C-alpha cells in the first residue's frame, strides 16, 4: 500500500504518492474507498480530485502528440 514519505500534511505529499493512491483505489467501491480514506486520514474528494488530475494530464499529452504529428505532416 502506498504510504506517504513520512509527511503528515496531505498537501505536502509528492505527486508520486498521490498517483500511487489513485492506482490503489481505482477498483474500490464507494464504501471501500471511504474506508480506505478513513484509514489514511484522507477525504474521498481528495482522491477523486487526484484521479481527475491524472486523467486530465494524460489527455493533455495525447492532444499535444496529435498536434505535433499534424504539424510534422504539414
């Protein structure tokens, strides 16, 4: 299980720690996610925000790659 690098304040967790938590919780039900968050001292909304940020980051890279390929063809 992902454990933040000794940091108690969630705002100071590394992006890697947040990503690992997103990965750990990806297949959990709502009840399981709530239980997981309680055990880590997190809010469900935080994990959902991190998941959204991960998904948006990947979408941005894909869009940039598509634009780059189009520019190369031109």
